[in-house]
């Protein structure tokens, strides 16, 4: 057991060691420079503990729900940027699928959320965008990523899901094409091919995407993107990421949804895909042979009736 008595110029530690019902007591007195050093160490430990407590939880289910866009003391990305990515999503992906100093790439980096998360978690990161808003994001089209084959440990993409958001003025921005136009999926498939090319075998691609409902027409953008991703990658899992703070989350839009009988978008898909060496050329339709799974069946006990 340890307790301390703090004075103006010194601090006295009393250490009690209770062994076999006996008590041994030691007294340690710190003053001057030693006291100052101790106080600095305590302050550092408190800051480290506080920062650790501010980290997001590592998710264990396929439903991820975050009340805000960022976390911690330093901002991740710009929460005013159109369609900004939730930093929690990137944090969970890199914690699960990368190690410190692995290379993470974001070909559609937007305001740089991926770069900020990776910097804090000691991952190397290269971010590209067709119209970068900050200097540490390299100008490049995601359909032509300037990296060598099989050099990347993880890729994250938060792509446009239609032409509903004005990302930038660049004429080649995919976000200027409607998801009701098949060209939208053709252009994103070019991005998928580039991701397949630069990703190392066995490594992970995370793709965040949402659906669209506008003027009575629903477009299952997520399903269409997933179908094309499966040409190149093996599915690992699908995460439902709850949407918070979107512009339609207002009493007015909630009233309209009830009055005119439609649903506001409440989630996005996070497709977790792997470039799997066993599947080889997934583009050629090669699949593994059927496998047998031995399930453990658990009997549900019925409550006994009272006499």
C-alpha cells in the first residue's frame, strides 16, 4: 500500500508491505529537483492515461455507431468538409488490420481524416485526392494511382455515392456523376482495379458507401458497389455504420419522411474486402471448393411448469 503526504517543498511517501500479518514500513522523502522530476513524471503519466481513455473502442459487432466525427484532443480531418469520414471507422480498421509503420493509402482522401488518424497511430500513410484541400495530400486521380504494384498494406476509401454532394470543381470528379447512371459504377470499378493492383496479397481494402433515395426513386448503391468489388476481392465482412449529424437529420426532414412515406438514410455500408492469394484471379470467377462446417448446437431449455 502506498500513501503520500504533500508539503510545500517536499513529498513524503509511506510504503506499507503487509506480508504474513506483519507490516514493514519504508519512508521516502523527495525534495528540490527530485520532487520536480517526480511531478513531471506524474503529469506525463496522467496525460498518457487521459489520451488512452479518449481512444475509440475496438468494435466487436457489425454495427458501428458514433456520436461525432472525430475523437481525442487533435482533430482528424475537417468536420465541415462535405461528406467527411468518421475518424472512428479508420481507427478501427487500422487497429485490426495493420501494424505500426505499415503503409496505409487513401486514394480519395478528402479533408485528410485517414492521414491524421494514421499519424497518431504510427502508421505510414499516403493520401491522394483529385482536388486536395491541404498540402500533405498528393494531387492524383484514384483511377490512376501513382504507386507500384503490391506495395500497400491497407487501403481505405470513402467514395462518392452519387452527385448529391459538391466535393470540388474538378471536371473529372466521379462525384459529378449520378448513381442512376451506369457510368458511375464503371468509373468506380477503375478505382477498384487500381486498388487491387497496389495492394499486397492477403491485405485489406475498406470501402465506405451509402445508398440514395431521391424524388421517389431508391438506388441500392451499396449492393451495386459490393457486386463489383467481389470481382476483385474476397469479402471479409460488411459493417453497418450509423449516420449521425447529416443535413437531413432535422425535424423538418423527419416530418417530410412521415408525411410523404419515405425513409431518411440512417446508415452507410463499410465493405471489408481482402486481396486473397487463395482465390488468385477473382476476376476470372475462380472460387474455393465447398467446405464443411461442424456447427455446435445448443439446446434451449424450456422453463419448467409449476405444479
